[in-house]
C-alpha cells in the first residue's frame, strides 16, 4: 500500500482564505476518528496524494488508528486552538513486515485544505520524526503521490527528508498516470551501526514470505 502525504487538489477554488490562528498539537484519540476520516476523505476524493480511491468509513479509519497506536507508534493531530476542530494529522507506521526492515518506519501527513501552507503539516511531521527517533527507529520513508505535488515535496524537504527516487506512472487516478516520489530521512549518523535492541513497536510478523 502506498502511504502518502498532503495532496494537491483539483479544485483550488475550494480552498478559502483562513484568518491566521494558532494551533495546538496532541496525541490522537479514538474519538477523533470521524474528524480525521473527513480530512482524509477529501484527499481521497479530490487529490492524488493518496492512491486510495474510495474513502474509508469511520470505523475502518478508527481500526487503522488503533493498529498504529497499539504498537506505540506516534499519531499526532493538530487542533485550531486548544480544543478546537482538528485541522491535520501525522503518524508513523511500519515500513515493511519483513524483519530486516524493523528499524524503518514510514510517515503519512494530511492537512485540512483550509489550513495548508500555515505550518501545520511541518509541525506535525517534526513531532512524529522526533518521536520515532526516541522509539529507536533509524530511518523514515515517505511516498508522495504525484510528482507535481510540490507542497508535499517542499514540506518533506523542510523536515529534513531527501528525494531518493521515483516510480514513474505507477498509478492511475482521475484518468491520468501518476508518479510516486520516494523520500527518506536519516535519524542518526549515516555511519552508525544497527542498534542492539529492537525499536519500540516492532512486532515480528508470523508471515514474512510475501505474496
């Protein structure tokens, strides 16, 4: 599954100017699922940042949240002011089930269309990066849907990610071929040896054979 980031939208006129407001961040809660699902659903229906084409139901979205949080991995949300409506979220999930990937996670970040370009995504992504390092992870991967998704690519560059490759014409959305841009962020020195202990949240899969 491709895990993506802030998507560009086809309907830019739908993005309204929002007065500058402060925002607060916190850990996600199960009760947030409906608001988070609504944010994600917009990107599914109107953006190429995710290759999912049918927005999940709230219950399915909550299941995904709980799967991440049960591992102790970070899932952060941003609110429009303390206790306000949720305007974005970011989380880390396992990169691959095979055990050799255990020190690597992948991130996904989505921001409400009316709050993009206001520092929300960067704040959330930086918090998740910091949490992953504290949990013992060494690499973070990200896959940005659509090579024209400049806002997402710039966001990741500001958070210290570097582009490592492209999958050209890997998907089709809205009747056109769509690329995937792969990015990576090191969480330590490139010359560091692998840690002696498993990272927090790593669960060895009983099936590592693949399809």
